[in-house]
C-alpha cells in the first residue's frame, strides 16, 4: 500500500505497449462493491474474492497487473503470481510509506482512523509480516524515485523474451 504500484504499473505498461490492470478495480467491477465495503464484510471474505479474481487474470496476456499490497500474503497468491508472470517488489522505507499514506488515510480501509503513531506502527508491523512474501519477487526495486525505464531493463534481464 502506497508503494506506487498503480503509477509505476501504468508507466511500465505504456513503455511495453501492454494494457494495465488494477486488481482492486477489477474486484470492484466484478463485485459491484467498493474495496471499503468488501473489507467491512470481513478481511477473510475479501481475501477469498481477491484470490479468485487474481486467478481469473491467467488468461490475460501482454498486461501489467497492479495487485494490492496484501495480495501476495494470502491463499498462496505469491506462488501463483511467480508461476504466472514476472513479479516486482517496489521496496520503500517505513518513513517513505508513512509520508505517502498519511494524506490518504481516510480512503484506505486498513488504515482509516489511525493516528500518525498508529499508522507508523501499522506500517512497520505490516512490512515485517509481508516482507517474506515480497522478497520472493523476481525483481526488487527501490521505490523512492523509481525510474520505470530502469525497472524495464531489470525485467528484461529476468525475462529476456520481454520486449
């Protein structure tokens, strides 16, 4: 959350001439509910829906998919993503994530209503829990001042057939 997956994903898709897919947007489109509404019904149910819709992307080709920050951490999604495409971990420091997330707290269900101290604690705890999944990615890039053209070069090294 807040790493810039959608922004970088759109730019990367443009460089490749691929389509861009935001998994959260797909979820909202297919369920006719907002992510906040789905989370209100329970995170477990949301994660089931998310995993199902992620797997529905298998038939897509020539696309860049921005998955939610928690997507890799549930239902063997990370293993599935690794087996079905190239994965990228956009790594940011907790401080950088805090500065990106603090202004948007109200629009993000997992951090809505948190004080600044609670937000920083959440970021640090969540990164600690999720890093083991994120580190499995094919490519890891520094998220601060991310250069998408350099990311593309890293992806080409990981997958030479990538044009």
